[in-house]
């Protein structure tokens, strides 16, 4: 059997062919770098139509060349497209790193406290979350007077392929407006905030079909890439945590139901849905986005980093959660450290060190929330290739780190398709 697994990350999109059932072999067919860019009004948006046009072309080529049994799509969470009556986007999707989320964070919490929102949704209040973007839409009359539906990024591509608008549960949970049972939208919360529930399509669950594209089923996998990455992992138990790494570091445990007690809120843990309706109790940590920005801004490559990082020094500890700049990460890091200039490899090493320290803090917090000691971390994603980061995490945490597939989300995507 052959499956097409499409993984839309926030810095690149990957299309892979998966062969087999139990022992899947992945072959990369295409990879497209992309990033959010400023529009004429100074807002960061995704040129999704351009990206999807390239992806659709590759899908068509793959269908011609291979015996594709199904297509699965996963993507980053929280962002969405607004689809008009004509089936087209009314504008390009905003990027979660855009400043309007921060502005609406304060406005929304004039209506409901952060603690109350967490208790109703299970999602830790974070300005990047969809709920703040939807509140911004309301306050700015983004689609007033229009009949629209929203679709998360992976679901948006599925709509383009099949004509059916749905939102898969794992991505729906990143919105902050899914009910605690994970079965439907949280209409009580929507009503309390004056948000229009009519813009929300029906949910679809992993293993179900959106429809077909040229006769090939388009299957709902764990469309939030974190869900697919976790699905690919083995050996997760009550003493084993996961670390799914990419632009973000998602650290946590798989549970049967959400944890919404005060201790979870105080320790910044959130409850996202993954395959089969299970819950990933996790901490969202700003991740390799920091390194990606340093590479881009300083004309570096990862080979150069690997060759120079051992001889570099750590300049201090950064508050990585505050490093969100899309255009001057280098400057923001120096400002935090209180320095005017430094060797760039010292800065990269400092970033990796600070990320490792932040994960160790997340371990301590998770142990407080669950009351269980973490003895092992199973790690997937791009950070598995960063030897200094992995080594430092082992040294600081004193925990066994098991590195698995670097393309975990794509593998989990294909694996779910193979089990339909």
C-alpha cells in the first residue's frame, strides 16, 4: 500500500510517499520552504493559496505516478482560513505570531478570567491561541455581514481537495473552543464571549474521510502535527514523557482525560486532543523557531553550527518564551542578555542551552501536576538532530532521552492512514 503524507510546518511543507503497512518506508517527494510575511497593514499572514497551489501540483503528479491509497494532511495548529460563500478565502490567514493576538488577550480577559477560560476549555491561555484571533475578528468586523466558515490550515487544504469543510478534533482542540469531552464545540463559551458559532463547521475525527480527490480518499489523520508526531511514538507510559520538536517544543504526557485543576493552570499545562480522543497534557515551549531565525538573519547553515558549537560558550540563560521576533531575533537575544555584540555561535549555543533549561523546568512542572516521576523522554522531530541540545538536555535533566524519527509528524500521519 502507498500513502501520501503531507506535513505543513510553519517553516516548510513536506510531501512524502509512505510504502507498506506495519513497517512504513518514507520517501520525500517535495519540500517547500515558506514563512509568514508582512502585509500592507503591517500584519503577518500566510500566503496559503500560493503554498497550496504548489502542494496540489505535487499531489496530482504523485497520483499519476504511484498507486496512492489515501492522502493525509497535518499542519501547525491555531491558525485558520476564513472561507466565503464562493468557496474562496476572504483574505489570507493571519499568523499566530502576529501582534493582534496579544492585543485581544487583554480585551477578552475583561470578559472572563484566565482561570475561568482554562477551566472551561482545558487550554492554557496563550495569546497565540485561535480564540484570541476569533475575538480579534469580532472586534475588527473582519467578516461582518458575510456568510463564512473557518477551517484550520490542514483542514483548509482538505477542503480545497474535496470541497467539504470540516475541522478535525486534534486541530479543533488548539482553538480553545472545543468542549472538555472533545466531542463538540463549546457553545457555552462561545455564547459567553459573543462569538458566532455559525462560522464553525462540523468536526471530523481521525480515521474518517473528508471526501475524495480524483478518486483517492482524503483521510483525517491527527491533523495537528503534534498529534501525528505523538501517534508515531512507542513506549509512552505513566513514567515516560514525549518531546515533539519543531518550531515549538511540545513536552508532556498522554492521558485519557484532561487535567483542569489549579495546579495544571499554575504550571502552564494545556490539554490538547490527539488521535483516538486521548489527551496530550503538554507545555508549549518556544522552540527551534529561535534557531531558525538566527540561521536566517545571520546567513548560517546547520553544518556550520555543528562544526563550531563545541568551541562556543554559553553567554547566560535566555527567557525563550519571550523570543517571538520574526525580523530581529538576534537583536532581541542580545538585548535580553544585556550585550552589544558577540560571536554568533556563542549566541546559538546560548539559545540551545536555554531551550534545554526550559524543558527541564517543564519536566519539574509536569511531575508536580501529575504527581509522577518522569524517568524517560521519547523525543521526535528536528531537535533530535541537534546533538548539543540533546546532550545538554540529558546532562541537565538526568533523564534517559530516546531520540526517534526526525520526521515524526509525517510518519504518524502515514501510520494513521495505514490503519483506516
